[in-house]
C-alpha cells in the first residue's frame, strides 16, 4: 500500500503545474527616478526630480501579487537651480535636515490581467504618513537585453496635497496638488 501511495503522490507531483515563487528585484539607481510637478502661480507647471532613489520590488506573476518599497533621498532634489534646491530642502517644504528621506511602502498591488494596475500604499514625507494609490501606466517583465538577468520596469503616478504633509507654504498660489511620477527599473537579485 505504501508503494502505491508513493507512486500516486509522485504521479500527482509530476502532473502538477510548476508554481512560481515571489521574485525580488532591486531598483537600478541609474534608471529609477521620482519626479514631482505642481502649478507655479498658474503661470506654468514646474517639473523637478529626485536624483537618488533606491528600493525593492517583489513580484509573483503566477499568484498575481507583489510589493514595492521605495526610498527617495530628499536631499537629491533637482529643480534645475542650486538656489531653489536649497529652498525646497528648507523647513517650509521638505525639511531635509530633519527628514532626509521619503518612502513609499505598498500595502496592496491590484492586477488587471497579468500586470499590476494600481499600487496602494503609504507615502511618508516630512515625517507624515498618508495612504496613496499609484496608477501604473506601463509595466514590463522580461530578461534585460544587456544584463542577461530578469528585470522589471514600470511607470506610475499619484497626486497628493503637499499641505497634508506639512509642506503647504504659499498654497494655494503655488499649487497644493503635487503630481508624483515614478519611473522604476529593477533587476532580479
């Protein structure tokens, strides 16, 4: 009887489909950037970015689950002007002396078909944590043609009110709504 059970178990195991395990990907700092934009007195939409971003993404394509953990070096803000970079890093805005990083940690990844469509999570900026939802506008998972390793990439965005993060100086004249765009490329560990 034991031999029959062992043979049956082996046959079932051989016939079962292979199950993918969650895979961890590390953000490529040369292709991962967070950008932000806002209205400047209604004259124009100002575009800036953070030059140093790091993080990890866990992705399970079979189970359609994942997680995202991004760290933004707030001191790497790049507005295109050294004077304005210092202004944005001041107490009225990012206060990088007290809060040198901002983070996004996902709580849920919502899939449409085989691809993530929304990433729900918590954004911590200037010591304040608020729930946000990133809308994914593009996603790719495939072997990297140059590195010959599995890689993923995505673009996503959300809009936050900077006043909710204690950074509301000059609002509403300088727009309170800030669009945050994230471009990430990550390589499998």
